[in-house]
């Protein structure tokens, strides 16, 4: 059944579905409105008349046919397509890469999603599982990678594309005394507190990955903390502190021989539905706070509360990565760190590379499409 009103029509699908005329006209699928090959919109939305409406409309053979009152344009919509895009009582979801975050703390320690390097290289179904684990947990370990320089970069290219930053495209972290890269605390033997990499970018790299070419020194266990989990705890314990950290820009800066990047963004970036979208945290890259007299103490109070949750043992996993192991994190959510180590007990050399989460989600869609 089809009912026409002033601005919208209603069709009885499994239940009543209302579609605005401007929405229908904007989404006409004909070859004049959508390019048949690229699937991009050709119709220029702002040229749709303000009083757009059907001159006539009917349901026929599982299609909705509309003759518009502008330019004698005709549109045909399949009922299946309308049902899949029914926005009447909920937002429709048409993205095959959408997952759901599983928040975690210390209990994940013995259950961190772990994969074999060979399986990931040889079987796209396993690669799909890895991409989905990275999407949903934001943390994964890969065992048994070849002990060859550049392997992490080749792995990134196998998944998607490398995200370049002001670090070298393939970044070395070595602990052989005398070979330190002076611009980064990672290249010392000190403990590295859990942090996200490069919050100094307006768009930080979405995936940080590293590969141990050698890890023979004592100590240096890896740590990881789910930023979304600690943010949720902060929201429950102190909603004002959560609000402060979602509204206060924090200045981060990082430089290398190739560049000098700084930006100001809240530690908790929320999306339009007020859900946490990007978690930024790096004690070592934060610059002196530059806030009003009224705001400074509230910021520091909230910031320290968050920091204490980040370091709480119940929120942290700690594990040993060995020669040939790789680790990947969703760097927009999960912090990584390491304990101090003793370089006199053996070599430690890892290589880093980055990707963007968009590219991981892209790979999920591509593999699903191919299946
Ligand atoms: Fe890092």
C-alpha cells in the first residue's frame, strides 16, 4: 500500500516505512543520477527543487515508480532496496565492516587474539579474522614472522597500505648502545608508560605495528591498556572529569629529522552521538597546558584520574614478545608500552610501521566481497 502526503510517501513494508520526497529524489538510482561504473552521485543535490514531489507514484512489480514534478524525471526504486534503507524507526546500517568493541582489562592477558604469520599470509579467511580482532579488541599478536628487515612493512602492504609519518617509513628501535635514535624515548632502555603513538597528529596513525627482529635482553615485557575501557570507568566514576577531558584541547608535539608536527585535540574525542571515537594519551609528548585560570585545576584533576586508571594493574595486560613476534594495536583506542630492560643481557631490535584503521576496515569489506 502506498500513501502520499505533502513531503513524504509511506509504503507498507513489513511495517510502515516513510521516505521524504527530497531523500527519494536525491537517491534516484538511474544512470542520469548515479554513474553506472563508479557508483558516484552525478545528480547535484542542491539543484533539487524546494517543492519536489511526485506528479504520480505507484507500486508495480516489486518497484516504486515515481514521476517527479521537476524536469519530468522518472525514478524506479526496488522494494528490497527501500527496505534495506528504511530509516523510519532506526538508522539503517549498510557497512559490512562494522563491528562492536569488546572492552577489556587484565582478564584479556591469556586470551589476546594471537595469529600465525604464515596463516595470515596464506589464507584470507585468517586475515579477515585478524582484521576483525584488531577492529573489535584493538590488540593482536602475530607469532613466527620471518627474521628479515622490512618484514613489518611488507606485512602492512599485504594487509593494506603503509601510513607514512615523520618517522621513517620503516622505523627502527634498537637498544644496542651507541646506536640510539636520539629523538625518541623508545630508544632508551627506560620503562615506556602505556601511550598511543603520535597524538600530535590531527589524524594519528590508526594502527601501530612492530616486529621483533631480535629480543634477547632480559625484561622489556610489553604492556597494553584499552583506552576505551578506562574512559568508560572514568565516565562511571566521575562524569565531570570525562566531560572536561572530552572538551579540553591538549597540545602534543613530536619532531624528528624529517618533520615537526603539533596539534591540539581533546584526549577523548567524541563522535556526533557522544560516543568515544579517538583516545589520545602520551605523557611524553604532552606540552605545557595553556588553559584559563578557571580551567587549569579541573583539567589536571581529570587528567590525573585518567592516568591513574591507565596504570591500574586491573586495566593492563603484560606479556613477553620474542624474536619473530609482531604486535598490532588500534592506535586510536589501545595504548602500548614496555617495561625497562637490561641491554647488557642481549640485543633488542624492533621495526615499526603504521597503517590506518580505515585500511583495515577496507580489507574486511574487500575480503567479504570476494567470498
Ligand atoms: Fe609507541
